C-alpha cells in the first residue's frame, strides 16, 4: 500500500500531519485517546480502548502549484534612462503562467495499538514528510525564461520564441516514508508518558528536459543548426533517518492536556544522477555553466544535500463540554531554522513554522458523530527561501466530516478538508545569473489543495 503513496498535504515545510481521517474531519487531534493518537498524542493511548485496535485510512488529494511570471518591457538604467529589459518579447511586458498539477488517488496510512492496564503500545506506517509529486508540463521559468532571452540576445533579436519550438517538461517527487512505534505508560491515575522511535526513508526524483529546435528549412535559411538547446536531467535521491519522539498526557475528568516533541530527523541525501547535460548553440561549456550552472549544480552525481525534517513541538488542550460535545485547541511549532536544507536556505526564513488548530465533534446519537475544524499555518517565508522547484505559501484549512459506528467494534470515518493559500510574490529575480542587464522578473507563487478521505477503525 505504501508504494502507491503520492501526496500528503498538511503540516510544516517538510512534515505532514494528516494521516488518519479523524484529522481531515476535525483538524485538531492533539488530545485524542483513540487509535489516531499513535501519531497525534501517543501518551493518550493509555486512556483509550483496552485490547487491540487497527485502522486503515486512504485519502485522495488534488493540488495545483502555479507560478506566474512578470517582467516589465523596460527598466531604469539610472539617470532617468529607460532601456529594454530584454529582447525576446518585442518590447512588450513579459507574462507567463507555469502550471504544476498533481493528483493522488491513494494516500494510505495504517495504525495499530494494544492497551493493557497501565501500558499501551502503538505503531504507524505512513508518509510523514515531503512535498509530494508535481508535473510542470511546460517546464519552469528558471530554465525557460533565460533560454528564451539568451537566444534572442545572442542573435540580436532574430530568434524570438515564435520562430522555434520549446519543449520543456519537469516532473519532481519527494516523499518521506516512515514506520513508527511508541511505548506508553500511566505513571499516575491522571498522568501518562510515552517514548517512541520513527525510522524514515527519504525518496525523491527529478526528471525533465528543455529542448529548443528550429524547423530545418528555417534553420538552413538562418545558418543555424536545427537543435538550438538541449538540457536533460534525470536524478534520484535516497537516504535513511531516525528520530526519537516523547510525549506527556494529563487526563483529569473532562480536561485533557497533552504535549509531544519530535526530535529532528537528519537526512544527508546523495544524488544518483543518470543524466545531467546541457548544450546551447554557439556557447562553450564554460558559458553554458555561467548560464545554467547554479540551477543544475545541486543535481550533480554524488553531490550530497541536506533535507532534514525539523524538530516539532505540539501542545493541545481538549475538553468534554457534555457527554456528546468535545472540542480541542492545539499549537504546533516546527523548528525549521535548525533543520538544514539545500543551500542552507533555512537561514533565510524569518521564523520557524507555527500552526494554530481548533476542532470540535458532536455525537448526534450512538451511531453518528459530526465534526469540523480549522488550521492556520505560517511558515515565516522570505524571498531567499522560495525556489521554483520547492515553494510554500501560508495557508488556512477547513475540515469537516463524520464518523459512523457500524457496530460496537467497527467505525467508518469520512472527511474532507480544503486549503486556501496566500499568494507569495518574489521580486528582483535575475533571469540570467550574473547578467542583471538582461532583466529581472517577478514570480508569484500560488497553490490550491483539496483532500477527501475514508477510513476504517476496528476494535478487538
């Protein structure tokens, strides 16, 4: 089942928090004592069902990741003199949209628990981190825009984009598959603690190409080869990581106070690069390296990059207002500033990620429970952090759904959550490294996300 995983969306920059459908339908689950507490509140398992529990969950996720590019036709060269930013667009402002799309039909997670007297143990398999999988069918501006510009620049404006075909495509994926086990003990009638370990496997790949070609007849008339540009990329990344997890739960009557701390997971990821090449008509390898070297350097074979999952602190308070109505508020903090990333880009963040969550559920009767919740995520983003291959946007999420007790042992969970993202505008991007005279552009990053899920909980 884990091999069918494609996407998982909620949580920090590198960390996912939506596994069990109870999260999708309520969002704030940090005070749970049910089977999903294996992830959200391990120490709370000692207050739950005695005996065995199993849970199987599957979510379907649909996400768009778009980049809108804008470059004005002219720039101020100083002294009030306006000069063309570039040659490739006939003197008009340059505007383009690069769409990234991803659909995951199956995102599974499996939970198992056993509780006896003061002891409980819990285990989970799921996708705990990564940015998912996305395809940019028209490539990315980091390659397309400078290549368009350069071809026009070096031919005095003769090679504009309408005169050649540009085939650009990039497909990337990044997942962290994890197995986790927790041991939990009730120290006092109102206090429990947990300790656990998570083993994670980092799996990523990037495949793409940019090929610019002329019609043979046009190429002959211009005295140029038919193939103008050929950039090829095929890179895979794999690594293992381990991190401890500790938790505490205070359970007094109707009130539950819980906290969980996940230590940082260190990933030092080597590249297994099958292909990395670039040719541009009329350019030496040194000149090509000046154009694309910074964009391709991180994909070179054998190069190791850091992709740590940050330490995470979760604090929650849950209260049972009536035997039928329960609510939880929760706070998450991800220590991104101390989790090393590619190029040390974590240093550009304004602060670590924080999340505020709230949710409630109501038992209509013995069979039906309805629930809803919300989440606010703030990443502390900056221009220095954002990259076209991996960008984030602050967001709000709303979840709702229901649980149906099919019998005394079997429960069906249904959930849906929708995330709305705030667009992020990144200004002053040099289109060709070291050549600001060829123009600067603005990227506007946007995302959308919808997740629907179904799960089965069974008590033995």
